C-alpha cells in the first residue's frame, strides 16, 4: 500500500505548519517537490522489519 503524492505533500506541509513537539525544521513546498523525486516504495524485506501503524 502506498499513499498518493498529493496526500504525502499535504501531510508534510501540515506538520511543518503545526510545528509540534518533534518539529526541527520547516519543509517548504519546494523542498518537498525536490525530495518527492527520490521517493521509493518500501521493499517486502524492509516492511518485514518494520512496525506499520494505521492512523485512520
């Protein structure tokens, strides 16, 4: 399962705007767009060693 790029973008920008307890730096739209080109789906091997948390 993967999340659509527009949903990932919205989530990242909302976290930047909220500046919650774990905030360390703002991710601008340009920063997101540049890094989105590097996005890769997790492999089955990586997922087998991960904890996946459903958030809604």
